C-alpha cells in the first residue's frame, strides 16, 4: 500500500492558487475548506449526493455539513496528518461538480 504524504503548508497554499475558493487552515495538521451556496435544499442535497458517489469511488471522504441551501466541506487526509495531494484532487473534482450544477 502506498504511503500518503502530507504536503507542506507552502505547497498547499501554492496549489490553492488554482482553487481560489478553497482556504487553507493550519489546524489539526492542516486542512482545506470551502463553503457552497445553492438555490435551495434540493440543489444542495443533489450536490452532496454527487460528491458522495465520487468520494466513495476515490475512497477519500470529506467532512461536511449542510444547513438548508449551504454546504461546508473540509478536506484533510487523516492517514497523512494533514493535507495531501488526494485533498487537492478531490477539491478540484468537487469544484467541477459545483460548476456543472
């Protein structure tokens, strides 16, 4: 099994230039987060369902919360103790899902 490597904060910040809606926080070893807003609950829930299917396929699951039309997502790789390339890849795919909704 491949070892997942935690990225340095500077690497995460540099990579987030291509994901400007995501924000890096140094807590818990490092994480990235983004808030999404939708027209209504159904649209928010549909987005979450799409992300859930993708996350299961990738075996990399977000931490998230939903209140009516808002979804907040936190990504971190627990096995690495912070942000890994898997988080950045998933964030990119989540943004693609959001843009297609």
